[in-house]
C-alpha cells in the first residue's frame, strides 16, 4: 500500500480546493518554528493537537445553556463544539475550502470558555475589574475567545502551548466579537457557531419542556423550517449559495434576519431568564468568590498557571476559567462549606 506524504497531500489541496481556500503550504507558520510532520499537513496536526489537549477534554463537563443538567441528552460545551464542527464542514466542503483548517478552528473555538457558560465570563470580568479597581462596566476584561487563543499559545502542555498555525489561532480568537477571521475558513466557523447554538438550544429547551415549537416566531419558522434539522439544512444551503456568488462567507438577508429573530427570542425566553437561569446567580457568586480566594492565596494556584510572568489576577483567571462545572463546585465546597468534625 502506497503512503501519501505531507507534500503529496499539500499538492492534492492545490488540485482539489477552490483558489479561495487557505492552503496548508501557504500557512503563515507557527509561533515557534518546528519541523513539518512527514504525513500530515500543518492544519491536520493542529486538529489532532486540539483533540488531545486537556482543555478540549474539559469541555465535556462545561455548561452550554443548562447548568449541570440531570438528563443525558442536553448539550455540554463539548457536544456544542462537535456540532459546530459538523455544520462548518458542511459549509466548507461544497465551497471547496480547507476542511482540515475549518475543523481545527471549530474544535478549538470554545477552549477558553469558563465553567457555567457565559455567566462565568461575566463573573470573571467583574472579579478582574474589582481586583484592578476599575469601575463596573468599564469593559469586558475576560472573553472566552481571547482566552482560547491564550490557552493554545501559552497554557497548554505545561506552559509550552500547542504551537498551532497562526490561521487556527486567528480563527479561535475571531469566531465571536467585532473582529473577522483572516481566512474564509475562520469566517465559516463563526457563522456555523451561530447556526449550531440557535438550533440546538431550541432543541434542548423543547426537551426540557420550557419551549414548544408553536412558541417560536412564526415568520422565522416559515423561512427556516419546523425542526432543528430543517433549520440547519436551510441555513447551510443558504450560506453555500450566497458565499459561492459573493466570494465571502455570507447569508442572505432573509435567512439572516430569520436566524437573528430566533436568537433574539432565545435571549428573551431562555438566555436571560427562565428556568434554565435559576441557578446562575449562585454560579456567578461562586466564581467571584473562587477568584477572590485564590487572588488572596496565590501559593494555592497550581504551578502550571504560574509558569509565565503574568500578573497575579491573570494567573488566577486562567486557573478559575479552566475549571469544569463540577470541579469548581468541588473546590468551592472544600474552601467554603463547613464539614463535620472528625478526629484526626
């Protein structure tokens, strides 16, 4: 059986992919130069490094929407990540874009997420502002996309980082917020992220009995479909069609408007209030308390978070944000909850 070398795979990309794709052989390289792999392109190596990272494994026990759900079928941050990867590849493939790069960005896009979802971001931003003496609302001091880039650059592998290609790090950093990824593949992931969470958060809310299909905005459902699979298919096909004509990654105005209408509905009924949010104030307070405890006891921050010459509050935020939901609860119980006396 003949073995395909990396050079042959890179040549195959040239023959197979669109001229608009990001080719592995044209990568801007890594932060620390290294010898290329003999059998894998740089983006294939990046995907594998992310899959084998500790931060990727921790996503299995981090909240997507429902805090510590008891049912087996609610999404965790890991399941969300896998669904984003599937949606992104479904867009990238017919457009002739680089699926390896797309998958690497998708698998890494949420590595920087805190425990308990977006409430954790807000808690750490608040704790950092208070620690630095900055006024409330001065700006978002902790953002999971920037933290994800920090993880792959500096924190993984005992402070060495994963040393990913610059295109992958850019896609992780720019999958949300005002910055646009420098590659079409990164822009695909940013849009796939929205498609995935709008559709699967509706699915989870329906499973929890918090929403019914009939509750959703009628105009959006007429445009997109009456189930998660129909809505995903409509949006993926629309993105492929619009992007093929425009040369950028776009949705049509009608489909974009319908998706954003569903998103606004979810913010009103699910993300901002409702049964899924009852425990969020407790999670917020707990993470603030954990941050303040470790800021006052820096010697208890694990050594792997103190390898770089960063300010103490950054090291503490690295540690707390990396916790899983259940580990954060366990640490908080150890530090804050009295236990019955036992003779030693």
